[in-house]
C-alpha cells in the first residue's frame, strides 16, 4: 500500500492507494496549525503499513535534493507553516521513501498517469481556486528549475474597463491577483458560486485566464492543458477561455490541437477533484522505483 | 570532424568543429533562395569528411521525429523557405546522422555545454534581433512539446505612454511586435545602432524585455537567463532589464540568484556570437551518441 497527501491551504486530503492510482481509503482534514493538522495525518496513516508516502504540497516548497531545507514549506504567507519541515515530520513517524513536490506538479503527474493527459509526455495542470497554481510535465519530467515554477503570478494585461487593484500581496494585479477565487469575491462583492448568472463576471475571468494559458502555450508548448480548482466549477468559463486563447494566438501556432480541436486540448481534469491526491500516490510510487 | 549550421533569417553560419565545441573552419552565407544558399552550404561541407551535421534553424520547424514533415521549415513568413525539407536536403549529399532543432534551442545547448550556463541542467537563451526567439533547457533537456516554444510572441503589457501599434503580422503588439530590432526601427524612425544615446529608447526596450523575462522566470524557473542578438549589443540595456525584473518580481521569488546576484543570473552569451553555431556542433555530437 502507498500513502498520499495532498496538502492544500484550506484542507489536507490523505489517501491509501496503490500503484495503479486506485484509492482505497480517503480522509480530509482542515489546514489549521501544523501540529494539529499533522496529528490527524499521522493518525490516518498509522494503522496502514505504507511502503512509501507521496506529498503534493502548497508552497513555496524546497525541492532541491541537496538543500539543507529540502522538504520544507518555505516562505508561505501562512505564518504557522513557514519553514515547516514537512518531509521530516512525516519521516519521523514513517521511515519509508517519501516523494515530495508541489500540489500542482502532483496533480499534473496524476492527470498524466491516469487522467486527461494519459500517454502524453507533456501537460499542464492549472488550478484556479484560493490561489492560482500551475504544474507541468515537459519532456516527460516534472518541471523544476532554480526553484519550482510560480506561474500563477505571471503578468497579465489589464482589461481596459477593469479598475480593480488586484489581491496579490506581492504584485497586486498579477494573474492570481486578478483572477483567483478571492479576486472574484473582492471585485464583485460576492463569492464566485453566487455569481453564476452574471455573464460579465465570467467574460472577465476568461479574459485573464486565456492570457495566462496563451503565454503558457507560447512558452511551454504543452500537449494538453488541464484546468481545475473551485472557480472552474463554473463550467461555462472554459468555452470562453478556449475562444479567447484562439483569438490571442491569432493562428500563429499551426497545430490542429489549437486550430481545430481546442475542446480536447484545454480541458477539465480527467480525475475530477482527485487529480492531486492521485498524483501524490504516483509520487509515492516513484519514490520506491 | 563534425559539421554545424546555424540557419538564420538573414545569414547562414556554417562550421567544421569537434565534440569539444572547437571551431576549426567557419563561413557565412546570406539567406537568399534555398537552392542558392544550400549550394553554398553543400560546397562548404563537401571537402570535409563530417561524421554528423547539426542544424539550428530559424522556424517554425517540424521537430516531431514521427512526422512526415520532420526536418522541414514549415509556416515561415519567408515564402521561399516555406515547407523546405532542410534535413532531407542535407542528407541527400551527406548520408550521416543529422541533429536538428531551432536556432535558439541550439544556442541554449551551446551555452549550456561551453558558455554561460556550463554545468547547469536548466537555462534559457533569448535572442533579440530581427525577431525575438527563445530556446530553453529544462530538467537537462531541450524543451519541446506540442511543437517547439514560440516565446518571442508572448503577450506583454503595453507601456502607458507607448502608442506604437507593433510590427508582428500575427499579433501586432506581442513582445516581438514591440521590442524586436525592426520594432525599434519602426517606432523611432532609425535603426537601433543609431539610437545608442537616446535613453528613452532603451528604457522602453528594457520595459518590454523585462516583462518577458519575468514571465519566463515564473513559468520555467531557469537557472540562467542568457540574452543575445543584435539589439543586446546595446550593453546598457541589460542592467535596466535586470532592475525591472527585480521590481516586477517584487521579492516573490526568494532566491539569491534574483535577489542578490542578478548580474550573474541575467547575462550576455558566454560564447558571444558563436552560441548558435557551437550549439549546432553539440547537436551533431548528440546525433552520433
Ligand atoms: N462553484 C464555484 N464557483 C465559483 N467559484 C468557486 C466555486 N467553488 C469554489 N469557488 C471559489 O474557489 C476558491 C476555493 O478554491 P478551491 O479550489 O475549492 O480550494 P483551494 O484553492 O483552497 O484548495 C474560493 O475562492 C471559492 O469562492
Ligand atoms: N548595435 C546594435 N544596436 C541596436 N540594434 C542593433 C545593433 N545591431 C543590430 N541591431 C538590430 O538587430 C537586428 C538584427 O539582429 P541580429 O541578431 O543581428 O540578426 P538576426 O536576428 O537577423 O539573426 C536589426 O533589427 C538591427 O537593427
Ligand atoms: Zn502575484
Ligand atoms: Zn507575435
């Protein structure tokens, strides 16, 4: 059996599963203080004889194997979790191989193994929720570099009629600042779920998301773009995004995936809300390979 | 001996060299019609007994090994070169292994093997010249996907005082449309080389290039950013770019490379104008590995 943790800013999803991505048991705990949340996590895994544990975590996280703070959550705005030794805390109780990556890289891996990007050596997983995060597989590998990508903070062009300042504490009107769930709530004065019938809300949302996806396509050339997270539950957003992406690319990328089959190119997660935790299972499987 | 071709929109650079990146002989031919230019290329290589040839080509090119048009230049605006079977034309005369990639991916590889990114498994090579092109190595591999990246066409925020329409035939005011050599010439009415002392020209240039590099950093997290091409001969641009990148990132990427050592992070090519042709040698070496 393998253990999986999808550690999000609002909740932790833990699971017991196997190398084929089957989830046998699953539990959800709120993200409070590390001691409290981790106690739930450890209690959950204790009765199981797990061979390895995979963790997909909110970030920023330190993924450099040779770093003294490898496996830590680093400079997160969530004070209680800052400099938290996540891998260390798990290893202390379960001395098994641990796979560790960002929540969105885990989700990209889950979708590549068992979801919408099955069989492809390249894909992108974007979550639009409390934050905006993106994970990617390129040339068959999870994408890392100097640190891990932070694509949610990319620069976007402001809509000429949009005077909203943006909610990103670092950049104001970066993508996350303009298009995350909290940005929608602050701009329109209501939660996204309560704005379902307000066409202008989702037109503007698509305007920003499409810019981001256009730049991701120009920069990474992914073979599939998968969009998840709470905001994408507004299923009328995705068709608007696809149309804007085609317009913004202006026919420049001459590939049928974009010119003709964009409905199969920019898609919802094949694994639904389980992409992240399934990906964490895949991280666990890789840790013992 | 290895052969190398850096095929650019204005000139072809051909070289004979070795696995260590040493260039023994070098020649430059103008890019005219394929028959004419290729005749020069073939004459150049004929006296040499090359074991392999590496080609870094202007694009778009088809790099998908299983495609019927693998090795072709595809939808280029240069009519005469459209659907030109580059690899086929070389193979006909030299039946040796051929390495083929974009000019900028070749330059990234050259810089990684022997230049400013030596020893790193990740870097970005950006050329700012007649067009803007970017190649990348991520996770130790040259970056490809659905097609190859087209990072030069990414969306940028227009400067509020800039009313220039942009020169990109596809997008108008994309990065290439606003910041390539021809964009500078059209906006200011003079070639870049004649505008050296006009501070406002280079401030605006840095404004656009820095946005692009900021997004590349957020999306790819490269370990080194290398900038070459004719426009970067204006060496006062790079310090402006670095400062803008730091401002745009707003302290979000907490890594000393950006916070403290940006002069060593965003740099000129270690191989000067030979990055592309040296990279083509590396492509040749890989083709026989
Ligand atoms: N059905 C919905 N329609 C629009 N927005 C939603 C919907 N459900 C959740 N959201 C928004 O998404 C955000 C939560 O994102 P979610 O992906 O569910 O969790 P998290 O990002 O915290 O893991 C909130 O800002 C919420 O308002
Ligand atoms: N010293 C310079 N200062 C500013 N711009 C320059 C300089 N040299 C060349 N350029 C501009 O760069 C472009 C040519 O780019 P270059 O990289 O030399 O060739 P190419 O992109 O065609 O391979 C032209 O638009 C030219 O005006
Ligand atoms: Zn931001
Ligand atoms: Zn363009």
